[in-house]
C-alpha cells in the first residue's frame, strides 16, 4: 500500500478529517503529525489508512465514515459503518494500544503518551490560514486548490 500526504484539493477530505480529529499521534505522541494516507479497496468496504510519518503507526476507518459521497446507498452504509478507528499497526513504538482493535477517537486522543504531550504543549499548534472563496464566500485554507463548497478552482499565486 502506498502512503502519501495529499496536497491541495485532491485528498483534502481524508487529510482534513484526520488532521482535525487526531492532532497528536496516539502511538508516539507527536504533536501535529504529518498523517500519510492510503486507500484500500475491498469488495465489502473501502478503508482509509492513516500512517504517522514519525513512528509509522497506522489507523484505518471505512471511507464512508469520513465522507458520504455514495447517495442513498452510501447513506445507508455510512449509518451502519464503524465510527471507530482500527489500530492496524503500532509502528516502531511501545504503544499500549492493541493491534487489530477498534478505538473511539476520544479513547485514542486520551492514549497519547503524556511525556510527548507535555513537550508539544510548549508550542501551540497554528491553525491553517483561512481565506474566503470569492465565488461563494465559503471558508477555504491556503492548501485548497478548489473550494470545498462550490468547487471553484483557484490559481496558484
């Protein structure tokens, strides 16, 4: 499986989803981890996989739990899909999380190693720069190449 950190609009839905919900890695405690993303296609349910760039711990969740893009059928599947993240690998850490077990986002955030959290508390994470879309007045970030609301394309400056 090939992991990469999406830039711009392509891949922004899973990137923004994991960045917002997991501001620290639950395996190594890295503040503001650069989550790399891969997608696994299965017959039953496609999954996003998120890997911490520092420790290589991997979490996964069904695609429909992150974004509902499948119409009525997708809404039915999303309603029944797990909202918990599955621990696929603990990477190169001694994490207390168990591989192959699902955890809620709250439980994963609470599992962040305390020593690492204290180190990262000294430097407050900076929120991404936000701008207003000139087409629909929706909020966009500097990384967006396209408005997530009206899909207007932006030129790189």
